[in-house]
C-alpha cells in the first residue's frame, strides 16, 4: 500500500504562483509514473502533468507552459510549480502514482485563484 499526501494548496491571485508537493509513504524510485490531476467545479478530473521514473514529462496542452512537474527521489516527493496562474486553474489537485499496473491517489489539495 502507498499513501500520497499533497500539500501547498491555497488561495492565490491571478498571475501569482504556487508550488504543490506530494509526499509518498515509500521510496518513489520504482514508481513508473507520478503526476497531478485536477478537478474543477462542475468538471471532470483531468490530467495536469506526469513524470516517469526516467524523468520524461507530459503536460496538458491547455497549460501553455505555465506549470512544471519535477520529482526528488531522495525525498520521495513530486512537485508541481504553477506560475502565471489563472482563475480557471481553480480546482482540487490530486497526486497520482502508478506502480506496475496499480494506481494510487492522494486526497487532494484545494487551489483557488482569484481574479
């Protein structure tokens, strides 16, 4: 079993920045993929960004290069740096991990961007 705990959410003004962290309960080196998804008000959960254990990244096209995902294997943590934030980035952000064929999810951290 793996626990994923998100932190770093909060309220930010449009144009501002936040950094989310996701701490795993065990060594993440063997995790095939880690990433972030989000679910905005009245919307379905959608991909934000993923990173493989080899460091290959993938981002949602809609982000236009504003977000950066990274991982620190020594700290068992994945980060999401969010810049030039927009009100439409308001959502509950979930950390995600895939280990072989099993998916794990965190509880989510709320991000609210005011206009």
